[in-house]
C-alpha cells in the first residue's frame, strides 16, 4: 500500500523554560498556557493553519502556504509580546518558532517525515521570541511578508544529515541574534556537573536583588566544596540573569548535566526560597524543596539555606549517578562506576549489601589502586559489619580495612565524604580515636555541610561518652541530609555505645572506650531521656526507611 505524501509548510513552536515555570507554579503555568493557546487559535485559523498536535508546551501546525506559515509565526510572536506586558520576566512565556517548507508523509491526522523534523530543529536553535526559517521557506516568502530576514549561514541541526542555510526574522526592526548552535555544545566532564543559575527575584522589591543574587552565590560556594562535582563558576552562571532560561540549552552551552534553579518570594518580613534540581538529560526534577525564614539577619539566612540545599541535593545527586552507572554495560565500567555500584549496595544497609559493596569496591581498586573513595568505602563497610555483628571479620579483613582507610586519608586532600568514610574503621576497628576525630574535623573544615562527617562526629562523641555533643552532631546530620541512607541508623548505633555504667559514671570517670562487641543495642541504653532524644532524631524524618531501627521509649 503506497503512502500519501504532500508538500507542506510546517510551523513548530514551544515555550522557553517551560519545565522551570511548571516547577515553580504548576497550576498557574498550565492555566496560562491554555489561555495563550486560546488567544492564538484565531490567528492560526486566519492564516490557514491546522493544528496537527500539541505536546506539553509544544505545537506542530501545518499550512498550505509557507507565506501563511511565516505570517502566522510573526503574528504569534507579536501576540505573545502583547500578552507578556506587565508580567515579571521570570513568569513570562516566550515562544521559539521554526518554519520549513518540505515533503511530509500523511499518517491519519498526523504528519511525519524529514520536513517535520527540520522544522522542529529550526525551532530548537531559535532565540526566545525569535523565528528561524529554512532557505526553502525564505525563497518563497522574500518580499511577500512584512519582515526582514538575516542570513545566519549554514547551521548543523541535530540528526539532520546536511547543514542547512537558516534565516532569522527581524520582528519590529530588531536585528537578529545568532542562535545557539547545537554543534557548539561543550562535552560533559568526567564527573557529575552542575550549574546554579541566578535565582528569580519574586519579592517585588528591587532592593532585595542583592539578597537574591547572594543566595545563588552562597549555594554555589557550598556545593563547590564537594570535589566529586564539577560546578560552573558564578560569573558564567550569572550571564543568564534576567533572561528566559531553557535548561537544556544551558546544559549544552555550559557542558553540564544538572541545573539548580530557584526563586525568592517575600511577604512582610518573611521570605520563602524555593529550589529545584533538574537532570537535563531527561528533564526530570530529581529534587525540589522550599525554605522559609525571617529577614532579620539576611546573611545568616543565606548561610542556612545554602547549607540545607547543599546537604539535601548531595545524596540526590549521588543516587542519580548511581542509577546512571547501574544502567551501563558491565564491560564498560570504570573505577568510578564500580564505586557507585558499591555505594548503592552499601545503601541497602543489609549484611548482603555490605558484603557485595566490598566486592565491587575491590574491583574498582583493581582498576585504579589509588582511588581513595573505594578504599575508604571498604573500611567503612567493614566497620559497620563489626558494629552490626554481620559475619566474622578475619584479622586479614580488619588489617585490609585499616590499611585502606589510612591510604585514603593520605591520598585524599579535598573530599570530605571520603575522609569521613575513612574515619569509621580507624575508630571502630583500630581504636585510633584521636586519628579518627582529627580526620572528621579535617573533613568538616573542608566542607561544613558534609553530613557523613557529622554522622561520624556524633558516633565518636557517643562512643567517648559525650552524649550532649553526640546529640548536637546527630541533629546537624539530620538537618543537613534527612533522607541520606547512612544517617538513618547511626543515631541508634551511637546510642548503643552509652551503657548504663557509662551513663552513671561519665562525670566521675570521664570518657570510656567504645564497646562494640554486641549487636544487642537496645539492651545497652542506660539514660532513658537520652534514648528518647536520639531515638526521636532517628525516626523523625523517615521512620519506615529500609535498614533503620525503630525505637519506642519504655
């Protein structure tokens, strides 16, 4: 059966920054999009267009005449300019439009084929509020529409075999800007990459602009302390300030996988700061949250939010990277991929999970014997196996764990997470309390938002019979990273180290050595108020999380 083809003018359009708009106000954005489409429908019909389909924020429209298609594109952009009057820049909906004249294949009410693909790619390189048309379209409309066009030369379009000559419409006499070339995309670095975009000032107060900008700067600084991340510098990120943002375009231009964006609202003396983390490869929102505070001390509020955001997104980023690594073919795994898989097994917090984590981390070290995160993870898992009473550790196992922990501390200078991991086996298996405490302090000096290091600090304080300091550190852990798998169970492990003898004699005898030989933790708590406080910390955020104990005061 032969398929029907015809020559058609195709208009492809979409909304710039639609994912960000939906993340900030889903209901309001959906309502605004419906209203814009209702206002555009008469213009489309007037110019002889047929809406083939709409997909989220995009639309594909067919015209019998390319002149009609380009005239409609110009009319749509003018309509959106009028409708955006009085709307704050961060809430505006700007269109990008591509127009092509080409052969299409008829599929019921749909149209498919290269002609459609080219129109979509032209739309993808258009500026916000702009129109890109193909050379075939330009030949037909030259001198027939009320607009001038700039020839921007041949452009390489994604998945289109040959470069195409592209023309950009001048609307209202404005000179056209060259589009972002898809071929100019920067390659992704060899570790997770992220940019913190300037936050949107939605306070209605221009004088608060410095606070809004400072918020993004503080978060950038906090996240940049994580050496396993590649973070774009503030000056590059702020080139997007005040512009409609398409996160996928930002990702191409800066060579990043993740984009963090947010906004600040004000009501009286209170402010609300929202943030969301987007995986630009999939468009998925992998984290979103909001923070409320008073403007009494702006700088303190900035510090608090920056700390909370950095602590919250770190485990989310790691989880996203773990999922990415889990999908890679085994033959192509790097030491980093194997480490991520080992980390995922350790997050299961089971006897089998820790055993498998050790196996995978050893494989990572076989590829790169000097890889500190894998070395530290083996020691960490061995330490927790001892604490949980999971399997009998041989002298060789303990010796290896302590050796690798020291190796990690010697090799790693900047990664607070790795240093925090290495502290555990030194304290639990080797009894080197001073060295472990020094390692934790070093980790926190590098990154005060390192939740795992605060966890280790709480553990060490508890084992040294310093309950108040332990509680303070554990509270800090849970505030920084309430959903981190490693922080679910540590409070009750810490609690187990304060025995009845310790509780009654701690003032007279001072710190005692940790007792870690028995997993019967609930039998070893001597101070019920302390039990309740640490238990409350443990279950406050995730009482039903896998791998964490639940405790009820009796």
